[in-house]
């Protein structure tokens, strides 16, 4: 039986690329979609893809009336958490691609996923080069006690820091906090220029025209430094393969996992 998906954000930049890729698979099928603008239409008509027949609803709650195995969240941070909790209450596993959820949001989602004995896979960035950046950074953090994270995005990205930067800081917090030679409160001048302290890392977000999405981490030691950097191009293609993998694997565990590497054999 194909895996039945409800896709919130199916008409967006990332969600539409995923929907079109799902149309070409044999083992995954879309049963419902969410978009306020296109509610009441068929997703196939909206995306001009005759292989997609599923209805579009304005809310996740309406879409979840169709039984599904996996709910895929690709909308906006303001509705993402309530969509995810609604899906868990309906008995669906969940993949979260939306950025902007906080660690407190994830703690609540983890609790409900455990209670319901369902899997939630949250992936700040589905691109393989980001997965490798995370892995390599975790190795580096074991040897190098000081680092800072820089998140670059186009001027229109509202959430800061990016999901990629949040997830990286969260993962490094499981190794240790980054040391500061000068404590922040002893900064002379404008302390905000040192960035935000996020789960033990200094994080700096750049939002400017000319950027797409990039993430960089710099590890520093006396007289040497290591920079690891990921750059996205302008298409959603790098995210699609990782998103399909997440859909296929999210039923293999119970509770919350953050990062695609949890379902990759790295
Ligand atoms: N994890 C990753 O690898 C990855 C990759 C790319 C993007 N993202 C993240 O994924 C999210 C979506 O990005 P995007 O670039 O695809 O955005 P987008 O082009 O603006 O698409 C957003 C989608 O969500 C729907 N939507 C937005 N608000 C909604 C609401 N309140 N209720 C119901 N539907 C709503 C939109 O349809 P309507 O406006 O018609 O409702 C649209 O289908 C962002 O958080 C982005 O940072 C993550």
C-alpha cells in the first residue's frame, strides 16, 4: 500500500516541488493538501499535474479528515505547531520542514509524539550538504571549543535565525556550549553585535537581497580556523530527495528526532 500523505503548504515554493515529485513515485500518494488561496480546488489543477487528484483545504484540520499515514508540514511558523499537534491527535506520523519553531515548541511536540507512540522527524534543511555540515560540525565541536554560526538568507525571509541555524545550535548543545573568551556582559560597546546566544552558540543572521540560503560555521583555535559552509541554489530540488526519504522513514521510530541524519546511514 502506498504511504498516504497530507501535505500542508502544497502550493508553496517547497511544497509544490515536493508534491510534483510525489506524483512521480509509486510508493507515496497525496490524499489531501492545505493552502488557503487554493482551497476548494484539486491540487492537480493548481499545479497543472494530472497525476495529482487530491483536494485542497484551507486548514490542516479539514485536510486531516482524510485518513493519512504521514502529515507533512511545509507552511509557516505561526500555524506549524498547531498543525503538527492536530496531525498527531489524528494518529499520523509527522515530518516538519517548516522553519521557525522554537525549542519549547519542539519539547511540546516531543511529549505528544511520545504519548501517541508516533514518529516526528523535524528537518531544518533537507539538503544533503546541510546534513554533512551538521555531522562534520559535531565532530569539530568535540575538538575545538569555540565556534560561531552565521545564517544568510534573502531579504524577505521573516524568521530568524533560520531552521538550519537553530538545528545546528541545538545539535552542538548536545556536545558542549561554545566557549567565549570575553563573556558577553563584559563586551565594551554594543553587545547585540556579538549575535544571539542560542542553546550555547553565538548565532548571526544576515538578511539581504542577493542571498538565497547559506549556513556557515567557523571554528577558531589560536592561529588556525576551520570554516564549514553550505550554499543553496535557487531551486527547491536539493530539498525534495531528503523530504521523500523522511516520508519513507518517519514511521521507523517513536518520538521526536531533529535532523535527517537520524534516518540516514552516515
Ligand atoms: N526544511 C527545509 O529543507 C526547507 C526547505 C525550504 C523551505 N523550508 C521552510 O518551509 C516553509 C515554507 O517555505 P516556502 O518557501 O515553500 O513558503 P511559501 O512559498 O510561502 O509557501 C507556503 C505554503 O504554505 C501555505 N500557507 C502559508 N500560511 C498558511 C496558513 N496560515 N494556513 C494554511 N496554509 C498556509 C501557502 O498557501 P496559502 O498562502 O495559499 O495559504 C503555501 O502553500 C518555510 O518555513 C521555509 O523556511 C524548509
